[in-house]
C-alpha cells in the first residue's frame, strides 16, 4: 500500500519503520525528526498525495487539526486518514467530519503499548470510524500492533483510550497510597503484594506494573522510576478525560482528583520525566496534611 506517515517522533518513527519493513511504500513528513530508512517528503500535503492511507502521529488535537486541514485537500477520494495520536474527542470528531465531507474515510485510532510496543509491533489500537475504513486499515494495524478493536463511530477510539487511562491513573494512585499506608502500618511490601495481587484490590497497576521496587514483576520501579510511561503523559491523558467529561457533562470526581494530583506531581514536585508509578515515593515522603 502507498502510505503517508506524518509525525515521526518517538512513536511514529518505529511504527512507520515496521510498515516499511513489511513492504509498504511509506513516505514520511515531520517538522523536525528525520528517521533513517523512511523516504521523506517536503510537506505534509506532499506525503499525503496519492496515498491510500495517511497516518498521523502528532502531539495534540490542535496540531492534528492543522495537519488535517493541509492533507485532506491533497488526498484522493476513497483514501483513509487514520490518526493514531492521543487527542481530545472533539478534535477527533471534527477531523473525521472534514475528511468524510471530502469523500475520504476517517479513523481515530489511538494506541496503548508505548514506545516499546511501537518498536516491537505489539501496540493495541482503539478505533473509531466507519467499518469500511477500519477494514481497509486493519492489515496495517496488524503490522504495527497485536490487537485492533473497532469501538464505534468517530471519536469512539479516543473515548476508549481516555476512559481506560483515567482508570489507570486512579488505580495507580490508589495502589501507591495503599503501599505508603501499609509502610506506616508496618506491613511488609512483599506481603502486601502477595495479598492484594490475589485479592479484590488487584489491578493491572498492582499485578503487572507494581510501583514498589523489588516487589512483583519487573517494572519501572525497579529502574529508579525511569519511564515506562512518563507522569506527564499520564497527565496529558487525564486532562483529556476531564476535558471530555466537561463537554459531555459527566461526573468524574476520581478522574478529576487524579488529574489534580498528577498536575501537582509534574509541575511542582519533580515528577516530570519520572514514571507515573513514582507516585509511590511521593506518598511515602508525605504525611497526612
Ligand atoms: P513525539 O513528540 O516524540 O513525536 C511527535 C512528532 O510530531 C515530533 O517528531 C514532531 O516534530 C512532530 N510534529 C509536530 N508538529 C508537526 C506538524 N505540524 N507536522 C509534522 N510533524 C509534526 O511524541 P510521541 O511520543 O511520538 O507521541 C505521539 C502521540 O502518541 C501523542 O499524541 C502521544 O500522546 C501518543 N502516545 C504516546 C505514547 C508514548 O509512550 N510516547 C504512548 C501512547 C500514545
């Protein structure tokens, strides 16, 4: 397939490389990055011209809207614009509307799995958009990832992503504060893990990504909390969840509090650049007030 790939940063570059390695004709464009092994165009429109699928992997919804306005007129009817960035639901829907009005297919297909998953081709895609557009891009999802779930209409992929990550942010905070409480109650961390990981408090945060060093499976906690999944990326997703909750009039008190705590952690408490599970040493160092 002829593919345009716009946004070749930490995630986009390995995703594009996997598509090229599978034999697809990939033309990339990025304002700054110049990854090796990908043919580069001089503009987003040029990368998109003649492509059957254009994939974008960009920092935020505002940039996505600007790039979409440039590439949609350059794309041929029937081609699909597939955005894999994590952006706000409103931007995802607005871009899909513009693309469909121009006779294109449109998908919002954010990912989970991080840079490691992008390099290994084991991402999970959560996809909103038409069945026809999903079917067309599915073979590409299969190269870049291990699972693609068609979640529904435009915006449904972003909705699934932020709901999932809101749960993740909240459960990570709950897991970390519980470890810090257990410490102060004199409960051994390994015993805490042994009980909770097999009891009703279990979660992915506890069982697969335990925030306590030396306890449970290997995780960023065992590597001095180097990310992993950086706290500022968790904060981005939590803010998107609260933006969506505002526009949909949804009551999300735990999500709001998680967003507030990660804001403090990232902006005032040296959390930036640390894994999001470094909430544990944060709680450990604090008292009740
Ligand atoms: P990144 O900052 O490494 O890459 C973004 C790239 O977009 C950069 O190379 C930048 O130069 C380029 N860019 C910005 N504006 C552009 C424009 N107008 N035209 C062309 N290129 C432009 O970010 P990343 O880590 O690759 O993340 C990309 C997206 O994936 C984000 O939405 C992020 O939330 C999401 N995501 C990231 C991870 C992760 O672990 N890094 C995990 C899941 C989802």
